């Protein structure tokens, strides 16, 4: 039996503590938990792949949300062999972020498309964290990775889409990326082509946007000096926010 923990008190020592063997999901809660079914499905897929034991049911998440009256925040759910950990944090994205868009850089490290961890939302997340923190210190909002073949993969915390000649493209999963919840929403609701995307194609795109469960859809205004438009991106963002019933801007 796992111990259920809120805000990381009394964590039991296991291979998650020693080796990063665990999975997590970060869920947007605004009036309700958005895409909860999809988050739990991906969480349980990771539990199976990492042999962490029994699956998690949505009921336990909803129970904690109701017990602590959680709303207008990010809920992080971590599962290891012996622990289920709930923690919360404020939503950091403000209207100004969407107005200005994200300033982005290319990460120094590469994404390994052959690693199993690339395709699991694992707590073994240090590559992403170090690149993200370095990007922030250099004045960027995000860093995006290329793989060993110099093809676009994903951001430290986001999935990446480009727009060229009114067509929407995103790297295929085999390039080395986590299939994000909002990435899947965009693919399911718009005409998106999945393909290998070179760095040159990225920098020559007309528009670029990023997605994740907390930011939703946000335009990229600049990548290392290259400027981008956001006409189609803003239409996609508006459609997404109407879908979840949240319109901030």
C-alpha cells in the first residue's frame, strides 16, 4: 500500500528518492481539474512502464481537491513505489505573458530520442530543470531541445508547434518528446502535420507556439533574435480557452 501525502510531509524512502523512479502530472485547476482523465491515463501508463505498482484512480484526486477546496492553482501529483504526493502552487502565467509571448532559446543539451525516459513524464527531470533555469537566468522564458539528429523535439516544459504557409506542424513523437495533454488537444482539433523539423525550418517559420497544461497555448515572439508573428496562434489559443471555459485575455 502506498502512503498518500499532501505537500510532501513524511515521504517514505523508495527508489523514487534514490533513483528518480517515479512519475508525475501537473493539473490545471480552474473551477475544476481540466483534462483529468487524460492526465490520469498518462500517469498510469508511466506507472506501468516503470513497474511502480497499482494504478491511480481519478477518485483519489477528486477527493483531495474537494477536501482541501483547491481552485485556481496548479496541482502536482507524484507517484513512486511507496508514495502518492499531492502539492500545489500558484499559477504563474499572467495576461502580460500572453501579450508579449515567450522569448525562447535553443537548449545546449540534446534530447535523446532513444531513451525510454524521454517518453515518460518521469520525476527524473533534471535535464529539463537545469536548461530551464539557465534559460531564465539568461532572460528567456523557455529553452527547446534538438535531438541527436539535429531535429526539433520539445521545450523544457512545453511542446512546440510551427506554422508555415498556413499549415501547422509539430515534431513527431519518434523525434524524442513527451506527448503533452494540450499537444494532443491541438492535434485532435486542428489540421496538424507531425514530421521531422530541422532547426532551419524552425527559425524560418512564420509563427511558433508552445503548449502545456498550465500555460495552455502561448505564442513565441522570438528565438535568439528571430521574430515571429501570431495571427493563427491567437485563433488557436482563443479556441482552446473557450473549450476549457477560461478566457484570461
